[in-house]
């Protein structure tokens, strides 16, 4: 990263410290739960952490350790299927199959 008018060298040093702090905080108990993406934003002079789920204690610890240059943005994990859709498919899809079977197989 190169210094800009909005983000001088001392701010870049703070950004690098924040990035190293976040990278150093590994959650090895369940790493699949905490997929994260660290993106430095030199224009806004901050580090953006895109993460799916954090507890309140983890968020406070990251904010305290990384400083004011860290911004946490939560994202929804769209890869996981919705239970509601599965339940609706089972209820209405299953009943549709039964009705078609009863209608055509009699």
C-alpha cells in the first residue's frame, strides 16, 4: 500500500497493524464458521473485515485490539439453504406427489 493524500504513512502503519492483529486472531475451534475477508480501503483509510458471524465478545475484542481503523461488515451466508424453504417443499411438494399418484395410479 502506498500513502495517499487521505491516508498518510502513519495511518498506513496503523492499517497494517490492524490487519496483522485480525490475521493473528485465529478461531481454531470452528474455522468453517468464521470465514472472513480482510480488505484495506486506502481511500477511506480503514480496514474492512467482511465476516459472516461474530459473537459480541469477539467483536469487542477485535475493535479494541485493532483500533479505530477497523470496520466490521457482516454478510449473510447465502450458500446455506433455508430451512423454511425445505419445510415448505416437504409439505407442499410431498402432498403434490401424493395427489398425482392418487389421481393417475387408480
